[in-house]
């Protein structure tokens, strides 16, 4: 069985940065995200997509840009990444394409939702289901991701001025 570092939702400060990384500085607050944004490909430059074509999402134990892991256990055996984030650890190594810089005063328990729940829950509603103002929405199996647009933060309210029927998990 492969050992891996799990975790996909967490806000954290930058402790140090790799060579050539200029987008963040030591001390900046960031949220690791499992969906990358290389900032270079046509999809990342578009406002209509959040799926990078240069570093496409795939379940892999490697950092996508380098196809390696940066973690080892005490015996030197590799520890594999989880969704390119691996945030359930004191420190992690994340490709810059998988980081979102956030305001340091943002509440960590809210900012961490950018890592997974917003991109999957809200992303599904906006991009896949084409939910618009006035739409009626039914949510089956209400979990943390779906909760993002049932009780949306102020940023999302403009898109959801409609009734929502929530069917909880059983």
C-alpha cells in the first residue's frame, strides 16, 4: 500500500519558497487548491474555465509539473501527494499553480473552502448545471461542498437569488 499525505482544504502561511517563485512571499497566507491555475494556458487565461490544460487534473501521487514527490518517511521511502496539496501535515510542498493567495485577515475556516469545496460545489452549480439568478435548485446528499451555495458567502449571493431545496444525506 502506498503511503500518502492527505488533505485538500487548509489555509497556511508561506514559510519558504522555491527558486523562481515570485508570485508569493514568505509570510503570505495561501490556500492550496487541487485544481491548478498555471496562468499561461488558454483555459487559465479564460474567465469561462477553471480547468488548466497545461496541468490537467488527474489522480496521481506526483506533483504534476515534475512527476515526482517531495516527501519521504524516516526511512527514506517516498510519501505520495494527495491531489497535489497534501495539507494534513505541519509543512507541505505545493506547486505555485496549486496556490491561491488570500487576504491575511480572512477567517481560516472560510478561506480554506477555496481549496476544494468552492471549486467543486459552486463550480458545479455555475459551470456544469448553469445555475442562474431565478433558478430553483435541488441538492441531494447535502454535504460541505453543497453547503457552499446553500448558505453562500456574500460573494456568491448575486448568483443565487432563488429558492434552494436541500435534501440532507441519509
